[in-house]
């Protein structure tokens, strides 16, 4: 998880505060007195005061008392001082629910970032699997973009050609530094061993991906380091 993601979530938090502050000035600017509200600092008379007050209650401090200050209506209030609107509970409860959700995700992002930085090794199987999946997906799109199946199927006749486009260890691409043992006949024998299922001479994306991954990870074994981590957990 990158620093950019954290900045995006924090920017979203500030944007939400901005929108709710504008609404608060429109709804509650006439209220100047209450258990929490006062005419000098804690009020909604202008955008700056509203923004700072919402930022304070975003931590959960006295937000319910502030809501009760804004919910009073005539004849139980003083016009121009304590009269608010009956819609105040909807406003404050919505604000707390949204802001709590965003802040929770912000903290989760921080935890995930620290976990990835200090506990997830660069060569862990999950990252390797993702790299292999992205590589397979890119080659699949190249091979099936123009066959009229919307990248969903590939003809059985083109399997050998496709796998020779796919670099090792998923496929059988032969580089210039290698010999020519991976010829067409050899590739066809390997394809037969993979046991790929076909439907009407066509092979689905998931089927071929599964067979390639199974060939690669079918004999996967835990390393000594992985076994130690597993025992600790």
C-alpha cells in the first residue's frame, strides 16, 4: 500500500469535512448558544468556525451534545440564539457515520502498509502468483482480442502457439539463450499432460489459467522459512 493511497484517503476526509461544514453554515448559522455552542469559538456562524468544530467532533467528542444544541425548535428555544432545526439528528448522525467509516479505513491503510513493509517478503508466493497472473492475462488479451469471443475463449488449435508466447515458468517461450528442445512436438506433449478441458474445440480463460497454475504450483512445497513462520502463527 503506497503513501499515495494514504494521501487520497486523508484528502477524502478533508473533502467530507468541507462539504458538511458548508451544510452546517446553511442550517445552523443562527445558533449561538448551547451546552457546547458559544458565540465566540464553537459555532456555525462562518465556514472557518464550522470546519474547526466539525474537525473536533470527528474524534467523537461531544457530538451528541452538539446535536441536541441544534435540534431545539420553537417554542422551546430563543429565536436567533438557540433555535435550530428538527433535521439536526439526521445531519449529525450521517456526519459521524461517514467520518468514522473514512477514518477507520485510514487506520486500516496504515496497518496494511506497515504489514507489507515489515512482514511480507518480496519473494512471497502471493506476490509471485499475482505477477504470473498479470503476465498470463496480458498474453491472453493479445492472443484473443481479435478472435470474436471478447477475450473469453481460445481455439484448441492455437493453444501451442499461445503457450509459446507465454514466458516460463507459466509457458514454454524459448529465449535466444536456450536450445530448441521446446519445439512444437514437445509443446504438444506437454499440453496433453496438462489435461486441459475443451468445449466445442474452445478453451475458457479460467480453465487454461488453472491448468497453467497447477502445472507451476502443483508440486509447491513450503520452504524452511515458511514453515517457521507457519509454526509461529
